C-alpha cells in the first residue's frame, strides 16, 4: 500500500502517553493481528487487523484524531495511507509501535 507519498505524521510513545493522560479525545486503532493483541495492547485501543481494515472501516471515526499503531510502525503507516485515500484526516502513526510503548512507557508489558 505505501508508495512514494509523504510519510504520515508520527507521534512518540511518550507523546501518546501524554495525550492519553490529558483530556484530549483520541481514538487508537491497533492494526496488529488478534494473536498479537492478545499478547499485549494499550487499554482502550480498538483492534482491527490490517487485513480487515477495508471491511471494518466504518468502525474508525472520521471526527477525532486517530493514532494508528502496530508492532513497530510499518503496517500502521500502510493503513494510514489507505485511510487517507478514503478521505480520512487527522491520522497519526505511533513511532515504534507497541514495542516502543512497552519499552518506554510500560516496562511490565510483555514484549515479543
């Protein structure tokens, strides 16, 4: 999916944690597979595996900022490009994905 287009806006795990702890309303969409989600995930995130995005697009709000994440940040960039092609705006990629979150924010989270 990702072609020679501008890379999506990114946010660090620390910045995402600050937003989660603030009053700002955001949506977090985790595009990892269900088995990956079962290993670890950010509380409150919505799990829609990358291969189900097309049929589940209506579950993703267009009205609020959406942080898209995966394991390391590559699948999420592809999903963001797809969503942008469908008219979605205010999409942000989590740099380093759940791995960065587990390393920098929640050291008790299982890493894989």
